[in-house]
């Protein structure tokens, strides 16, 4: 079931769209200003955003710019501004579609279906390379890591180490092997470098989400697995 966020300051309009979307089987949340919309995007996983341009707090174009800095999610602009330059500006800014008010609800629903279908096709293609264990997902193509839908901020070394562990999930990896795969054969540092970076990963994954997935095998090395 797809989840849609409506960011629209006209409450009657937002409520009307919400009722239609719920009737069609979508999960819906609403925000009536730009800042609140961004807060909801940070705290929840959505499949599509309906975004007005004329918003209090932050206008729709600024919200769109911030969305595109960290999220790959379909955005359909909803606005009364129907000039060609406005449409071009919105589409160039990262919107997937642009529909002007007033609009027929059937057209909006059709455009939502197209955007979600396109996203599904892209995810199916990109999903071939995604590494996953439980709720932890690592996408080597976009260089992103998510846990339970929340994006994790990892350094390059942390990302590369996690990637090697996920590529070999349920297999115990020695410190020497991890050093070779992440730091290279010519690395001259100590094997306890691995211990340090494992602690970094645990602080960002295990401790943050209270879910242990990186285990120590005493005298051997480390393994990533579900308990």
C-alpha cells in the first residue's frame, strides 16, 4: 500500500485530495506549510509527494530543492501558477510532474499512478544491486544506507566496510581479510583499525536502533547476521 504526503496550505483542498486518495486505498498524511512537510518527510517513509508552490514558511520550490538533496521520491507539483516558465522551473528543479489548479481529480489520480509505476520500475532495476539484511539496506549505486526507512550518515570507510560485510553476510570475516578488501593489500596499519570502524558502525546501527546485527567471533573476526 503506497503512502502519499500532501503539502498544501489550502486545508479544504488538502482534505478533498486526502479523501479521494484514501478512497483509492492510499495511506495519506498532510502538512499545511513547507517546514512541517519536511519534518514529516524526515520522520516517515513516503512513496510520493503532492507539493503546492505557494506555501507559508518555506515555498514549494525550496521544499523541492531540499527534498532532492537527500531523497529520490516522486514529486508532483500542484499549483495555480500555470505559466510555461513556472512549469519549466518546477520540472528543472526536480519535480516529476506538474499539474495546475483547478484540475480534475481523475487526472491527478492517473498522474499519481504513472509516477508510482515509474518509481516501481526504477526500484526494480536498482534493486538488483541492493544489499539487505533485515531492515538494513545498502545501495552501492546511490551510495546510500537505510535502516527501517531512515537514512544513515556513514563515512566512505564505514560504507565500504559495511558493504563487504553485507556481501558476505552470515560468513565470518577475519580482520586481515576486511583490511585487504576495504583498505587494500598495501595498507600498512594495524588490524585493530577494523575494531575501531566496527565500533563506529555499531554506534550508528546497533546502538541507535537497538538491534544487534554485527557480531564478534572471538579470535577470528566479525560477521553480520540477524539474531
